[in-house]
C-alpha cells in the first residue's frame, strides 16, 4: 500500500483521491485498459477536465 501511495505522490497526484477512484473503477475496467489507472496516466486524463 505504501508503494502505491508513494508512486502517486511522486507523480504529483493526490494519493487518497487516486486510490479511491482506482478502487471504484478497477473491477469494471477490462484487463487491457488497467494501465489507464496508473498515476501518471490517471493524472493526464484528469488534467484537461480540471482546466476547463
């Protein structure tokens, strides 16, 4: 668990927000798209929405 939150912090991602979203979405996401939940992909997906 510490490694997950540490990786999120290293990528300038709010670890609790990221982990909550990942746990909510992971069961519904196909295995081929799990890479989208990595902190750096997750952040890139969210930044345009936050800028709008």
